[in-house]
C-alpha cells in the first residue's frame, strides 16, 4: 500500500491481513496500543503487506518477525 492510498481502497484480504498484523504488534508491544502509536502499527502492517516474502507469512508470524528484526533500544 502506498502512502497516498487509503485503507478503504484495499481489498478485504489486504485489510484482514493488515488488521491482524497490527493487532499482533499491539498485543506484543503495548506501546503500539497507545492512541498516538496505534496508527503507526497499521502503517507498519501496510508496508509489510507490500513485501511478498512477508505477505506469505501469517500476519501474526510476520508481526513477530518484524519485532524480532527491530534494533533493541
């Protein structure tokens, strides 16, 4: 999904995958559930959807993988 597209323009499969990915981020990293970071989780999920290798994973596995690849603060 390009940044100029709106979530309402996506196919249901994309919306479901992105939603489940973002929900997993929020579950595993509670700061993504905060009001000012919730949209960030959805944006990360949309970017991950664009990568076929990530899209081939379940959204939950992709979210876990994304978190594992992030640098530790």
